[in-house]
C-alpha cells in the first residue's frame, strides 16, 4: 500500500470530517481513520508495518509514522472518562512514564469519533506548560485500537479535594488558578474554547504544575461565530446563556466555569450543585439575583423561550 504524501492524508481527513486546516495528523493515523470510515463487511486488521512510503529515509519520521502500542508497558488503570480509558504506562524505548488514553470505539460504526479527532487535532498543535501534552498517537493491531500518549500527571483536582481534610489555603488557590488562567489565555488567544472546564479536568504533577486536560468537547471558533450545540459543559459549571439555549458560544463560557472552579477550591465544595437545568438556573438567580435588561439585554426572551420549550414554565 503506497501513499504519496502526508499532505494528501491531512487534506483528505479534513474534507471527510469537516475539520479546519491545517490538520497535523500522523500519516499512518490518517490511513487508520480512512480504513475505519469505510463500511466493513468483514473484520480486518491493519498492519502499519506493511505500509511503504515513497520517500527517502530522512523524511520517514517527518511523515509521522505511528508507533505500536506494544512498545508501551501498561502499569495500571488510572481512570475512565466519557471518551476513553486512561492507563499509566511506561515507554519501553525511553523509560518515561506516560498516560495512555484509549479512544472509546464501542458504538462507532463509521470511524473514529469526531470528538476524538478534534482532541487529537487541537492537542497536536497546542504547546503550553499549563496544557496537557499530547506526545504522539499510537495504534494496536486492530482497527479499533487507537491510543493517545500524553504527559503523565499524578493527581487531578477533584480527587485532591475529596481526600484533603482541610481546604486549600488562599495562597494555594491563587497559585492553582493563576496556572489555569495562563493555559486558558493561551487557548483563547488561539481561538479555542475548551467548553468542559471542571476540577476533574485539571491535572496536577508532583511538582505542583497544573495542566488543563480533556479536550473532547473543545472547539476552534472564528469570527463571525458559528452556531454550536448548547448542551456542553458539566451542569454545575454551565453558564446561564447555555442553560437558556444560546447557539452562539464565546470564551465567556470558559470564564464562567473558571469562576465556579475558583469558588469550589476556596469553599471545598461545589458552588452551584444543580440537579437539573431549571434547578441550576434557580441556584444562579439565588446567588446573583434576577438578571435585568440593563445588565443582560434580551435575557427575558431567552428565558421564557427556554421554559416553554422544556415545558417547565409552571415549575418556577
């Protein structure tokens, strides 16, 4: 099987999955994606070692050949999220400890989930001390085996909050929040909205470096803004405009979530632990007061429309 250039693979994947260029996906992964996207009558196995590249040896790694997951020794399972299972693993070539995230493919029939593609594309081009690092993409022998190799962090803030007998001090909170805001500033300067900021998505190394992780819901945005689905961000950290069904999302939804995280770190408990969208709106109003047309023009029309759509206008 021969492929002419890595550029061809990137353009093809962009066209197929409506992802903005440039797409810095490894060439072998693009082959993996295209193989997955075809309707399979029989189960097939893709052996990446059989691929041949019509290039000189010096450009081989420039094309981004995917390594095999067998080159990593899984040490233990450290977590499971919405979009995959995460292992602590050792790179047998460098002896480095890494986080190995397996892309969840349980219910996928038409290829790699778009959320995973977005996460790979964004993380491969993001490089910041307070953003989790995607080192490379590795694959197994089966089409459904795709793993993300990430920098390993020893803790996440959610587990730290659960296990700490006393809250963080103000100085500690200031240090944590400052690092998160630096990472967030970098994202927003690169026109990326995270859309799922919460304490469980903030990781911490043993040296106290805080990194933002889990970019499965992150989106690149442009001006003018394009409509996006409002049902993002975990409920407790969801901005009021999302609760009222706005289709235009800006960096403000990340800043609202950041404010909720700041309060949670200081109080040692969630600020707005709603059980439903209506309950969440009610908690926000109790905390901040009823919004008015002066501070939020047009808010009343959004509110009424959302209540009618949900059929819960009588609940308030």
